[in-house]
């Protein structure tokens, strides 16, 4: 899936690595990727265990990164990847994630957001509606997010929706692009 988006040696920052399943999966298939895992401090030991067991020597140690904190690496990165995080984080984390991602992407880079979404307040699948209810029961700050609201916020950060890809289990990938001609880029070398 990412192979048509990323060059074989792309640098990728993953936000909210969690189980590290995505990092292991993609770097097995694209071993030249420079994939940097990150997550909240409490998740780093488990991520490191999986990297040690299944990373095949292709993944550097995960770094601590709270979306709301100041420890974002400077980049620039070719891509920022985040999976199943927007519905876990409180909604106010999403604009920060988008803004900080835009700041560390190189010109022409992309933000890849994977997960369930609804459209203009309407659920696109019964399973996502049930999932949303279970999230809200667990913590009212959680919930399936609206793809259109995410897109509108991304545009305010200079990230443009390039693709909205349906995936199994009613998940989607929202692929946002930082235009190659953005004069506010943090990457003066490009
Ligand atoms: C449902 S898990 C997804 C894990 C993994 N990406 C996956 O798809 O298997 C949500 C992840 O978001 C992370 N997360 C929650 N709040 C965060 C924050 N403020 N900053 C960074 N990561 C956060 C959690 O620690 C957790 O790893």
C-alpha cells in the first residue's frame, strides 16, 4: 500500500506506534525505509521488545513523542504515518498533530492517516458506529473522527487531501500532501 507513496529509502516518522505492527510490516516489505517509531513513554518498552524480536535490525530505537509535547523531532521527513490514533487521542490533539506534521515534512512529503472515519457526521459502516459507541463508553474524549473535519484542519496547515482509500474492515487511509512549492517549508534544501 505504501510502496506507491513512498520511495524505497524514504524517511518516515510514525506517531503512536503502539504495537509496532505497522513498522514491522512495512519495513519487512520495504527494507530501505528509514522508519522512526514513536509513542508515549509508557509504550516504549513494549515497542522495543517487538523491534528487537521482529524488526530484523531495520528499526532504530523508538523515541518518546507525545503529540501535545515539544519533543517532535525536527525532520525533515518524507512522510509522517499514524494509524488508529485519532480516535484514541482527544479531538484537540488532531489539529496539533496536523500542524506539527506539516512543520516537519519536507516539500512534497505526505502525512498518512489510517483508521476508521465517518463522513459529515454520518457513519459509513455499522461496525464503525458500534466501535464509536464503545470508544465513547470507555472515554467520552475518544471517538471515530469525521474525515471532512480532518481534511479541513489539514488544509489550514497546508496539507492537501490527495487520496482517500478504502481498506478492509471499513478502515481508510487519508493521504495528505505538502505541496512541493510550499514556501513556508522547514526544509530550505529542497
Ligand atoms: C489504538 S493504539 C494504535 C497503535 C498502532 N498505531 C496500531 O495501529 O496498532 C493508539 C496509540 O496512540 C498512542 N497515543 C495516544 N495518545 C498519544 C499522544 N498524545 N501522543 C502520541 N501517541 C499517543 C497510544 O499510546 C497508542 O500507542
